[in-house]
C-alpha cells in the first residue's frame, strides 16, 4: 500500500499524491477502479483525513480521478500507450482599445498589484549584480541568456513545475512575443499551420500570422482544446494553455494531455505549452506542466516573469525540446540576447537567495484575497444576473452576463464613461461570432475595497 514518511520534507499529502499518481500512470491502479474512502485510507495510514482529501482533490483537479456523488473517487481512463516512458483564415481581429494609463477602476487582466513589487530586495540584488559584473558589462554575454539565470530557471521549473530540461535547452527572451517569434522562425521551413485555442490568447495568432503561418482556430470546451477538432485540422503545431486556459480558466485533464502528446508524436508535430500564470492557483497546489509528462517529447515550454514579478521587466524564457538546440544555435548564430545582463543577474540573484519562492507564496496569498473579494462583490451586486467562469486561479475571471444588459461595445463604453476599464472578451475569439455577453475581469491591480466599489458601480451603470 502507500507509505508516508513523517520525517521527509515533502508534505504528507504530496507524498500520497505522488504515489497514487505514479500508480495511475504506470497502470498499477486501473481505470475506473475505486479509491479507498478518505476516512478508510486516513485510518489505514494513521494520518488525518485532510491529508488524504487534499491529495485526492489534487488528483481530481488534474484529471487523474473522477468522482461519483456518494460513491467516492475513481481512477480516470488514461491512454497508457501515450503515457510517460515508464515515468521517467479570418482577417486580423478587432484591435484592443488603447487604454488611457489611469482609470478609476481598471479590470485589465494583465494588471498586477501595484504595491507588491519587491523594491528593497530588488534594489539590493541589482546593486550586488552591478558590483559583481564589471568584466561582463564590457561584453555582449551569452546569446541564450546568462547561464546563472538559466541555471536558476532550470531548477525552479524542475521543483515547481515538474519541467525536466538541461540549461542548454533554455533561452531567455524579452516576453512571450519574442519567444513565439523565435519558435515561428525556427520551425517555419517545416511547418505552416498553427492550431490555436478559441477563445484564446490573441498574441500567438498575431505573431504566427506575421510570420506567414496559417492559424487554425480550435474550439475550447470544459476540458481545454477539442482534440478531435485538432486532429481534423491540418495543423502540425498547437499553442495551448493547459494548466490554466486563457481566458476560460479550465485545466486540461491528464487523459487529454496524454492524447495531445500522442498527437504530437504521430508525425513530428510540436506543442507550444504556455505556462504563463500557473503559480497562481488558490485551492490545492499548481497543476504540473505538460512538458513534465514527456520531457523528451516535442514540447516547447513557454514561461514568463510577468505575472508574479512585473510585465514591465520584459523577461520570459522558453525551453526547447531536446532535439532543437543545435538547430536553434545554427539559425540564430549571429543573434545576441535581447535582455539586459543586469536585469538577468538581478533575477538570478533574487531566485538564488530564496526571495523568488517567498515572493510567489506572498503573491498567491495577496491575489487569493483579491480573487475572493471580487467573487463576493459579483455575487452581492449581480446575484442571479451573472455567472462567473474560470474562478480559482490566475489574475482574472470571466463574467457571463444575462442578455438583458446589452452589447459588449455599449457596455464597455458605459463603463468607460464612469472611469472603469474593461477588457473585451471578443478579442479572444479566433473565429466565429464573439460572445458579447462575457467580460474578462482582471482583479490584480485593485484592492479588495476597490473591487467591491468597482463591481457596485458597474452594476449600477449597466442597470440604468
Ligand atoms: C496567455 C498569456 N501568456 C503569456 C503572457 C505573458 O506574456 P509576456 O511574458 O510577454 O509578458 C500573458 C500576459 O498577459 C498571457 O495572457
């Protein structure tokens, strides 16, 4: 059975989670078999019910388990052949309204908490880096990014996101736009069609179209990308946000992740995994990456510092699959790194000294508070007239309004007249009629009180 080590550093629930997950992935726990009851297993392991419940909930959230009312938890059916090797065109869409810099209330989904940038620590790390980099400041630096930073990113990704890679696979970039641009240039000789999520993030559509790719919109359901539609498309590359779908917030269950990996392996196709805000999950632990399920597969992993630290720093990274670094170095042999060495070294120091992990935990607590305040305010003011989608993670939720309120353009205009910035959901639609009864409500930039006031004003303005 399962063994829990009370002296280990890993929390008990995480130990249990790992052991059950390993047995599911290796087929030792078979599909549809019932897991012991929470109470039964807790008694058997002499541990608390909380421990067992937390591990079950985590496995449930990732799709390893499903539940039946009053019957308990069961093992999901996975395609084991696709499992990890023994564990080891429509015209461009509407452009975004240019927002004035200051609104009274700003619901833009990319806003961060303005008071939480770690100024003092950052200044200290920056000044130390400056002092220590006299020689390097006279050079161009490593074209793939500072090796100290890549080493920190590698170990962070391994311990927190389950991404397994070598430092040589990591490229430091100045944002997702550049990461995607690199991928498009690198792969465009052999690939011409990129599948994107619809609704989904607009940037990949734009970057790949600008590189003469055809973009194939694939619908998104409650379990993420529609894999049958993907298979029917001509795409040989797929951009996905599996751990927190943008914008709807769903998690791609592990069975679908394995099928997606199988799709990629059926003919040298590539998955572009955008893991942009997966640190921010407010119940249970973050969903592990897709890359970690098949570290040797054709998965290009894209990460960013924009959600936890600052979007203005413009620092991101990509992890190339093991097969690509030689081609990358050949293709970009004359290019230099676009991110400032001092900024790179500052982040590396920040991570090395343990500030990053503490900062992630701090930001998770701050954003959970804001997230809860927003949900409470929506419930208080909109009640039955709105539904919230995609709650529990990230920096935004989707507000689904009752149709009586009016069209997206009118509602945005009326809100703007009251000093409220809203982000149109329609820009996330890659094709078809955009759903005008939905809005992205970002909560990162406002305090709990401001969120309450903003939602109250929104309801009042729209109800007139
Ligand atoms: C889906 C998604 N991916 C990635 C990013 C991060 O992009 P960048 O690293 O360029 O700031 C964002 C930012 O809003 C996003 O919404």
